[in-house]
């Protein structure tokens, strides 16, 4: 089946990119958080001040969570702008031809 893509929903693309960036960022934050906690435990075992270490880990994790939301908002805006510009260009140049085949 041959179809032509003539419109992309700006809100849909923005929402999709925001969700993707949030999920991938969350996975990265979990890995980074585990590594930070392990390094903090290693630092405490080596004799570093406990309070300073805990404050450092807390700051890293809080900034990571804030970064997740900021990144998702930025990706929503990028997706919205991209789809809007794409739709404007489609008005001038036509659509994109795509072929879809049924699975066997």
C-alpha cells in the first residue's frame, strides 16, 4: 500500500519526543544515581566527611530530576516547532511517499 504523509500533528510529535527524552533520561539518571551512591559509599569508607558526601549525592540527584523535566519540556518545544515547520514546508513541496507492506 502506497501512502503520502502530508501532515504531522505538532502536539503529538512534541508529546512523543518529551516522553522519549523523559524515559531515556530516567534510565540514565538511575544508572548515574547508582554510580554516585557507590562512589559516595567508597568515599565514606575512605574517610571523607559523611555530611558533605550526602549533600553532594543529594544535589546530584535533585539536579538530575530537575534536568529530566527541563529536558522533556525542551524536547516538547523542539518537536512542536519541527512539526510546524515540516507542515509549512509540505504546503510548498508536497508530501513524503511511503510504502507499507502487510506482514506475512
